[in-house]
C-alpha cells in the first residue's frame, strides 16, 4: 500500500498518511482489522522489518500514482472508477470473472 510517513520527533508517534488508490474498492475497515491484529498479537508476528504504525485515511491525502492491478475480481475495483473507464481500458484490466468471497471479519 502506498503511503507517506509523517515523521515527528520528541517521542511523538509516527503516522502514515495513506495515499488513495482511486481504482481500489474501499476496504479500509478490513485493513484496520489486520493492522490492529498485528499490534494485539505481537508474539505471532516477526519482530523484524517495518513496525505497524497508525494510518491516517483522509480526503486530503494525496492520490497514488500506482497503476491499477490487472486481473483482480470485479469486487476489488471501485465501482465508480470502473464506470468512468472506456471499454478498451476495462478490457486491458483483464478483470477476473471468478467470484470473490467476501468474509465478515469481527475484531475481538
């Protein structure tokens, strides 16, 4: 996921300003559950690498220049974004016809 790190000194926690992926369906709630689980279950995650940081999703966050991922199921693309594409652009996405089984996840 694209993001810009907001680095602040003097013991204040770092926050990631998440860049918006216009083509991606809004799955912020699901991603927040994953982030929270990583913080709560520190003992099952590797201590090496990036540490989990709070993410700020806001309307004024910058838009990512990352190209849309090709071949995803339709359920993972933003509906409004798909509608504004030409037929040729949709064909280039090679959207998978396989169903995507959404799961209801509850954080404990």
